[in-house]
């Protein structure tokens, strides 16, 4: 892959960082709210003080990436998560009282659940949102009182190298460390005995990560991808739907885990959809190659993968419509790896574009007669990260939502459920396991420790379980089984 980080970090070096962090974590003892807030604020400095550098480096890593995308989808999203954690960490840390079964509460026993840091957490991130994928989970990991070692993506080598420089200026390596490298480093990284390991990336790699983590019984959070469908009901407002789908099919050139992957629409609405979508995309991007707002595909390999989907669909009989408003010459292009927008009409299941996560500005459009057929189609496939329903028909909405399982849902828009700190974010089945964002992330990266305090009075004596057993125990058992 072009521009990839070539230098690997040896396993021993990663193991040494983990050992240093664990020793420091244990020596620290209770991690106060003040310490957590200080770390969160320093992480915010690592983001905001260098935002112009990130904008430049991410664009260089991508070939071209609009400054607006980096500001909106990386800097703002990351700052939001860090500020949310700073604001709520004290409340999140509070132990919660629990009631006890009769008669323990009456006898003076007390119970609570105390969230405790997991310890040292490993974080492996992808390239598509280089800042968000690091800073958002980091916010909740630090709020939970953990130490963190980050392995950013090798496909954004300039940004990942800069992370190491920036974090080492504001954090000791025993608090936060950055380890750079590619697959070899990732493999060495995932085989370490972390107290928790979070991985964001492709499902196929997620399986390897979970396998490596299982050797150490390290708990994992896996944020994976998949094919997130759009279901357009008959009652949907066409213009609104077109604008929303087109916006996120092209933001970051569709390289978003939550991007609408393929669309399902009633057969008699298809042609109207194609016209309006084409017009909308052309209005959004009157030119693409010569437009800084139109983002590149991350590498030549990924651009070729996407071009391959189009070729394969064409060969297998799909009606392919390329949307290239300024009729630019993409074939003879530059190093920027840009790809024009495309619609694939009447795709069939044997086409690659219907089998693999697209991660690019290509939209297959399936048609249906009955919405039940779409529900069956979705249920026959791996559970997606997201599902999007457009329409005003509450009964139909209820059917689609209750009869399908996805990580999350946005109704009458796409992607937005993943942008709120107070909604748990995560996949299900093939799209991942575990949740983060806000309080749910705090819980994910904490250990929920049960603490029970017994009174002076012998509970065992009261219940009759101290030998020798007598009628007292039998009567107690009978009472409990009534
Ligand atoms: P990727 O799985 O190729 O890489 C992610 C990370 O895994 C990188 O740091 C990489 O070094 C490491 N890695 C790659 N191969 C490995 C191996 N064999 N063993 C161990 N580690 C390995 O993913 P990507 O191409 O960077 O990102 C695209 C994928 O990420 C898409 O599937 C997308 O849906 C998913 N994604 C999911 C979310 C989410 O929140 N659910 C967010 C962004 C991206």
C-alpha cells in the first residue's frame, strides 16, 4: 500500500511499555477525579493545539481530504467526547448503591457497585477518521482512570507519527504511549496481556484480534463494519432522503463505517430516485477531481478495489451510472486516488459490491415490491452496524425496526445516531461487540466491582448455615422457597 508506515515496533518494546504502564498504574492506587480531568484536559490540548497540523497531515495522508471534513468529523467529534467526559467524570465515577435480598438489608448489610479502572488498555485504530477513532474512545478510557497504549493506522503514516510526537510532549509514556507500525506491530500488540483491548477496523481483522486476545483472556471491544442498508418506505420524502443519503455517501468519499452501504426502494420510485440523486450529487460537487472538498480514496489499492466492484457489476449485467458532473478524466489522473460517484442499479447477490462492505462513493440500488422482502434480505445477511429507515408510516417503521437487528438505527436520516455521546455506539454480531461513547464508554472501560459490607451480627448464624445444621436452616430454606 502506498505511503504506509514501514517501520514496525518490536514485540519486546510493546511489552516493556505495557509493563511500565501497569507498574505505574498499580503504584498510583485510586485514580482521583482531579487526575482524570487533568489527563482529559491534556488530551484536549493534544487535539486542539495541533488542529491545523492534523488538517494538513491527514490531507497529505489521504491524497486530498477537505479541511472542513477534518474539522467537522474529526476535530469537533473528538473535542465533544473529551468535553463530555470532563463534564461528567465525577458523576460517572460515583459508586451506585444496590438493595439486598431479605433479610440481609434489615440486618445491616450494605452493597454498592464501584466502577474501577480496568488498568492498562490497548487501542488499535483505523485510518478513516484518524482523530475521532483515537480521541473518542480515549476520552472514556481516561475518564475510567485507565492508562492507554495507542496503535494508530499505518495507512495514515504522517498523522500517526505526529501522534507519537504530540502525546509524548503532553504525557509521560507511563500514562499514554503511541506505538507505530503495520500488521506485524498490530499482531504483536494484540497478543499482549492488556486489561482491555479495543479494536476498530474490518470484521476479518477483528476475528484475528479476538483470537489473539483470547490467549490472555483479555476482554475486547470490537468496532467493526459491514453493509448498512437504507430502507426507503413508500411514504418517504424523496428530496430529504436523497440529500441525506448523498451527503454521507460522499463525505470522506464514503469511507465511513456508518455510511449508507446500499439502498432499497420501491420499484416504481427507482427512476425518480436516480434522477434526483444524480442532480443532488452534481450540485454538491460540480467538479470532483478539481475540487478540494471531494475527498480521495485512501490508497491506490482501495481505489482499484472500488473500480473492481464497478467492473464486476458491469460484467454481471448491472446498469452502472457514473456521476462525473464536470466530465473530468479520472482515468488519466494524478496521485490523489479520487473516484467519481456511481450508482449500481439492479445489482445481484453474486456481485462483489453486494458481498463486501463498499467504503466508497458507490451506491447499489435494489428495488422491492413489499417491505417484508427487504426485511428478509437483511435478515439473511450478517447483522449490520447501522440501518436507516426513511418514511412517515409508523407501522412500517415498527416492522422494519423490530424485525431486524443492527448496531444502531437512525430514522429519516443516516449516521447521526453515532454522533451522540449519550447514545451507546457499537455493532452486533459481525459488526462488532461492546459499546462506547459517553457513559456507556465509561462503563465499557471500567470494571464494575461489587462491594458488600456485612454487619457485626453473624449472617451465617442468623440463616443457620454455620454447622452443625439444625432445624433453623431447614426452616430458613422452606421460607425462602415459598
Ligand atoms: P483494518 O481492519 O484493515 O485496520 C485497522 C487496524 O488493524 C490498523 O491499525 C491495522 O494496523 C490493524 N491490522 C490490520 N491487519 C491486521 C492483522 N492481520 N492483525 C492485526 N492487526 C491488523 O481496517 P481499516 O482499513 O483501517 O478501516 C476500515 C474498516 O474499519 C472498515 O471495515 C470499517 O467499517 C471499519 N470501521 C469501523 C468503525 C466502527 O466504529 N465500527 C469505525 C471506523 C472504521
